């Protein structure tokens, strides 16, 4: 009597991966001496789709969200195996907006507070640089910060936002610091 489940292995996408395209192919392999059927279900689990065993799931457009796919296989005596993969489709760049200081503003202090907003579901990294020089300074995403420039003059700040899918966006502001009393 056959009591061994069919072998099933998912090869792509990687589990918990982020994808910048909505066409993500699901590749797997299944084997058993008496392999009978294969099927899969999506995140909702409300429906099943039959597969020809060994045929990958291709040319589907996945929604921009976290997607959970489960593939099932069974053999002629109904030994069943399953494998899951979770992947996120992220088609949208993060949005970062420096709110303060205003662009082209004149400031009377060398210590400047930076206020900014970020719109992104899968935020990974926020950085800023001054006067277009590296290295970038890392900040906690969404946390405003203060910096002392230590000198008067024209200043330039670029803020960068990177999401988990590797998408980026930046915003920049220039301003002049003049602490000289009239």
C-alpha cells in the first residue's frame, strides 16, 4: 500500500519576495510514481484551479498586494502534499515630500529642523544628504530630524525613500542660512 505523499517543491518566486512586475511566474516541480492531479489556490482560498502536473503558473497578472499561493498534488491513492509561497507585487514608487524648510527660504539659524512626509506601504530605508555630498545619513522613516550645519550660506538637502521592492523616490530643497545681524 502506497502511503508516501508525492514530492512537491516550489522554486520561484522566493518566499516573502518583493516583485516590481505584476507578471510573476510560479514555478514548481511535482513527482510521484502514481501522480494523479495538481491544483492551486490564491490568497482568498475561495477557488481552486486545476493544473496539468508540472505546468508552471505563468502569464497571470497578480494584484499589487501580498499574494499567497498554495499548490496541491495528489497521487492515485489520494496521498496529498502542498506547498505555499508568499510574494508581494509592488508597482508604486514611494512618495517623499520635504514639508519644511520651504524651498528657497532664508533661515536665521544654523540648526535646521526638517519635516517630511512619506507615503509607502512597504518602506525599507530613508536617507538624506547635504550639499549633494555622500555619504547619505540614515534616518528612521517618518521621523523628522534636526541638523546643525555649522556655517552660513546656501544649503541643499536631498531626501531619499527606498521601499522593500527596491523602488526609490527623492525630494530636494535648497535654502540659505544667514545668522548675521543687520
